[in-house]
């Protein structure tokens, strides 16, 4: 088949259950391959123009030829690829003669070329002017910030991908340069790609004002879809601006009502986790625990809430969790494992009283459900 040019596209382990470590943007979704990453991992990179393709037989094979315009990376010698040099890819590609593109290659017996990245005039300027990989992160992010909503898909996706791999602290470092008015427009525009909304909500929380909190509140109150992508970052941005008062409103309107959809609850819980790790002293720790405890009331969120509260060393729940163990609507294996895991962690507390109570509760669970406790303790020993 013919190939087409393709566009380039917080936390710890607790009793054996993995949780994502907050080393990258917590609200940007899975990282995508960046142009700078492809440049770093390959031996050669050139800007070239498409010349022609020779069809293969029965859709297999073929050859596509390019002419080098400029070498961006590559040692002198075999991989020089000077202006005007011919490049041949051993496959058939659809393209328009003269179309500029970015080619990356690895040195093997010959150069093995990746699929070309088509370049518009804007994308070519973007590539040429991009900061070096070893430039200060503030310089790099300031550049990519200017291109987040580019009309060119290659540029827009790549600049977003650059934000997806940096920790929140790096975005905080450029908070004075964040485009507040543009962020408001992007968040309100239905044409904005949904998976970008989390980053934009977080950014508005870092640079916003009182009326920006109202915009974010409205997006939390009335999500635009059944699966509200970006609601975690929007909630986090809202909490950055409103602190405990905003969390009170979220408790009343989202965490306490039993009608709130599980997808919304999961997004709010994600925001609480990042507030715990990266929110500084904006919201007191005990106040965050208070909101997470509300998530124990729903079978859909109880397991994760228990795990979070154990990580947050909230040892006030021992009696409640014992009554929850095996209760109607909560009697599933994952919730029971989370409760047993909570007691395993509590049994190592520095508080003698907490430790004693947790060990007594573990003994009760061991008599009642020995396999669950055995599994959890086995995971704990393997950490």
C-alpha cells in the first residue's frame, strides 16, 4: 500500500500499585514524539524537496527521490548530504513535486530514513528557529509557547509535545510570559483540541486573575462533554486562583452530590493529587485530605481515594475502612486490596498508636480474607 507523508506527531508505588510520578506535565496527556527528540536520536537530518516516486509492483516496494536543500545535522563525510545531493527512500510515497519536508536518518549499512515530515513555510521557519536542545528550558518553552495554536498542524502538535515532557515547575518558571488573554480565548473556543484544555487551564491558573477563576468555574460546573478532557488541569488552575474557598465550592457542587459522573470525579481527584505535590501552601494538607475523603463515598472512586489517603498518611480512616471492607457496592477485589494496603502502610507508621491499631486491623482481615492480605503483603515485600 502507498504510504503517505505523516505529521509528527504525582507520585509513588504504594503496596504494589503503580502511580504516575509527576516528572512531566500532569495535564498534557501522553507525550508525543518531538521533532527535537527525533533530531537528537538520529545521525542525520535534512530539509529536502520531493522530486518523484517510482511505483512498486502490486503496491509493494517502489522508490521515492528527494533533493537536499539544507543539512541540519550530520557528520562530515558519508552523511554530509550537501545542497543538491540526491536522497532515495526505498518505498513509494505520495507527494507533490517541490514539496519541502524534513528527513531524519540513522546510520546503518546505509542511511535508514524515517517517514518524511511535510513542511509548510511556517513549519520550516519553526524548525529553523527552534532553540537548541541544550538551551535553557525557559528559553525553549518561551519559544514553543508562541506556537501552541499555530494553524500548521506540525507546528501546533510539536510545540504541545514540548510542554508535555517538562515538569510543572518549568511552566511555573515562565508564568510571567503566559498569554492570559489568549488562554481565555483558547479555553472558550470550541475549536480548541480538547486534550489541550488541561494545559491551558493550568496555565491560566498560573497567570490569571479573579474573573479568570469564574471562567474556569463555569467549565467545571458545566463540562462540554460526557468525557471532559482537560477537566483535571482546569480544576487545578481554578484551585490555584481560589485556594480553599474554591475547594469548598467543588466539594459542594461536585464531590458531595452522588449524581456527579465518575469521569468528573476522577478529573477532580487528579487535580487534588497535583495540588498536593505541586501546589505549595496554597491549600493546607488537611484540607486536601478532607476533599479526598469525600471520594470514599462512591464505589467508582473509593479504591483510588484509599490509595491516595494512605500515601497522604491520613490515619484517621481506620475504623471507617474496616466498616467499608466487604460492604454492599464496595465488595470488589480492588477495593479490598486497597484497604488492606492502607493498613500495611499504616502498620509502619512512626506513631505507636497508629501502628498498633493497623496491625490489629490487619490481623482481623487476615482471619476474614487471608488471600487478599497475603497478596498485598507479598507486593509490599517485593518493593
